[in-house]
C-alpha cells in the first residue's frame, strides 16, 4: 500500500523530499505526520468502510493528505473540483463530502443534499506537515 511506503520512507529517510508543490518541498516525516493528523481527526467520525468519501478541497497537498488518510481507513475516495462534477457522476454509496474549514464557505454546500459533510478544522493537516 502507498501509505505503508510513505511511512517506511518517513522512518528510514525522514528528510528526503516526498512532495514538491509550488516550489515548496515537504519531506517524508512531515508528510506522514500530516496524514496521521488527518487520520486522527477522521477516525472518530464513524466512517463506513467500503463506502465513498468525496474530497472537495482545492489545495492539492491537503487533498492528497485527506485521500490517503481516508483510504487507509477503508473508504473509497474521489477528489472533485466542483460539487456539480460529483452530481454529474451520479455516485452511489457516498458516505460524506470532506472539506476544509478554510474552504467551506466558498464551496456553498449548504443547499446540496449529496451527502453529509465533514469539515476538517483549519490547522488540523498543517500541524502535522510542519
């Protein structure tokens, strides 16, 4: 599994670059801590294994972290750019939509009935990646 490889690299070569985004490098130690922080936040949310979580997050790094955390907790995942994309796909078995608190107001999800929403508080992921 990809996450196991990330954790392996975090142990064996923690300062090696894992992700480069907009000229900023993030090492394996920071990347794995961010995934763990996301897992700790998401785990108590009664996640139904085998169902689908929609990740609606504009930040590519935050999206990767959340996708990896959710998949490690037994969910199928999809990442979208707009909620209309998800509606057009006519996805079945959607458990919830995951957004970050900092992006929630820009996504205008309150009128949508696609699925429950889990909002990841600001700083949850960033705490792990620093």
